[in-house]
C-alpha cells in the first residue's frame, strides 16, 4: 500500500472518529434530562452532566497533546482514549444513580481529549495551503454525526428488554449503542490508521514520504549526477545519509544536555513554550476560539426554551429544526473547504466574524422582544438562527488553520490541546450564562455581541500578523520552532 492510500484511509478514519463524537452528542443530549429525572436528580445535575464532559476534555487535551508531541505517534493515543469512551458509555448504560450518570460523562470526556493529538497530527502531515480544507472536512464529519444522530433515536426509543441484569430502554440504550460503536471503531483504527511521516513545510524543503523506487537497492553506489548531467533518483541513499547525520547530531545534542544542563534546557524550553501563547496573533485566535464556542453553546441553550415559548415546538419539531441546522452547517463547512483554496485564512476569519456580528445585531433588535403574527416571529427566529450558523464554519475552520500556522510545528499536539481546553472552558461557561439569563435576552445577547465586537477589533488590529509562523528559539538546540 503506497503513501497516498495510507494517507486517504487515515483521514477517512479520522472523519469516522469525529462523526461518532457527533452521533454520541445527538443521541445522549435528548435523553439525559429525562434519564436524570427518573433517577430523582435535581435540575442542576443536567448542568453537571454536560459540564463534566467538557471539564475532563479540557484537562486531558494538553496531556494527550504532550504525549503525541513527545512520542511522534498518535495511533496508540487514539486507541487508549477510545477505551474511556467505551467505559464512559457503558457506565451511562448502567445508570444506577445520578452520580454514576455524571461520572459517565466525566469519563467519556477523557476520550474526547485525544482530539488535540489528532489536530496536531493533521498539522504535521499536511501542507499549509491544504490544511484549512482538511480541517473543514473533519469538522463537517462531526456535523454529519449530529445530523444522522437523531435518526438512531428513532429505533433506540423503541428498545424495551433486559440484557442480563441490565434494563435496555429508551434512556439506557444510547449508552450501550455508543459503547458498541466505539468498540467497533477500535478495530477500524487498528486496520486503517497509520502514523504518517511528518511533512517538512520549511521553505524549499522536500517531504520525506517513504520514496522507494524500483531497483533502488542496487543504485546506492551510483553518482547523484549522471554523465549526461541528469540527476539520478537515488532517494534511498540520500535518506540514509540524512538519517545518519540526524542520529549523530541527536547523540551530540543529548550528550551536551547531560546533568544539570539538561534541567536548565528543559526549563528554558518550557518558558519559551509558555511565552509562545502570549504572542499577539496566538491570543487573538484563542480569543476567537473561546468567543465562538461560548456564543454557540449559549445559542444552543437558548433555542429550545424559545421555540417552546413562542412556537410550541415539541420533541419532533426541535428534531426537525436541529436537522435543518445540521444541513446548513455541513454545507457551510463544504463551502469554506472550497473557499480556503482561493482566499487567505485571515480573510475567511474576518468574514465569519462580520457575519456573526450581524447575526447578534439582528437577534438583539428583533429576537429579544418578539411581537407580531406567528409567521413574522417565526421568520425573525429563522433568520437569526440562520445567520448565527452561517458564520460558524468561517470562524471555526479559519481560526484552527491559522492557529496551526502561527504556533510551533514540533509542539502542535500540546498547542491544539491548549486551544481545545480554551474551547472546553467556553462550552462550560456558555450554557451557564444562557441558562441564567433565558428571561433576560437583552443582557444575554448584548454580552455576546460585545464579545464578538471585541474579537473583531482585535482581528482587525492584528490582521497583518495573521500570516506566517514566527519561529521561537529554545534552549541551546540547533532546532527551531519551540
């Protein structure tokens, strides 16, 4: 199997991982509230359950990122993290108590922390010009999972039987269903996932991609330049020399860092790594990550009570609405995937922020105090939600792509772990903010608009620096990039 086939299968497997995460969200979220009520849990346990998932992902993301940066391997991390997904969903299936249910979401969130390693892997094995399109495709896979997830609930709600000592009903069945899906994914990862060689994206570099030509075993002694001046393709010999030189340099470097010097080098490297996240362009992108997810989760929390209050939507109506929203977001990601090949990432980010600001202004003017006929109120609501979701793919894809370009390539796993932790913090605070102000929409949406205007101004002021990676020199190493 050649490199291109391995690459394609690996990317498809990553898409399946993100699709399963979307399916899990879509089958768990509609049932967890009633499940907790059956277990006689007070209302605040819903917030605990949803926040527990984000909290564990927030804490484990940087750890998995450091693991992948240090080992250069992602496959073992995915296999290990999936064990937590399997265990957490099985705990959800058992569900003897409300605390076990909250604990199940906490354990499952550990598995979600591997996303930082996956994004670091995608950064290392893609070129900058194709990266935004690949990130868009991966994010669209999660949205596809959110879209097809409600379809699984149609048959899961019909379950009513016993599996040994366990009861399988419409509340417990999502747990065992996702447990089986994540278990099957383990075999898929084992068979179709490879830790691909990193691509050297430095200027003028040629990627080392396991180039083996027929008959090159006997060509090592041939000159690189033939008698006719044409270059002879002896990639294997060149690779061998480079590996030997790399090994010698590594040995000298390790010898120079023995004893107290090694500790000093580690300390200096850690300082430079932390300073990297204090750079202007990195702060802007992390702020965009936080505000985007904060507003998105606040909107998700706000939508269901509004549809019940003004339009009388039941579970079926909300399911149809979420499905249509999923279609819009998927189409948005596909459009951004196409657009990223023609327009700079920073321009896509700016457009996305302007759309989000427009959406918040619309909601602040029309949605906070809905009046008029049923048709007018429904039209105002649809336009507001449409605009909010329209800007999401622009901001989500561009800020992830830009973040991978302005941070050190050698520590992409850790960097994306920090980025996802910032996002996890936003997904914890967003529902809490919206839930407490559901009857004070002017304050809630006004705050969301203020945050968006702030990050839009920050992006405009830092627009010139959102172009290329700045190299950070660390310790006394000859390497660069943190």
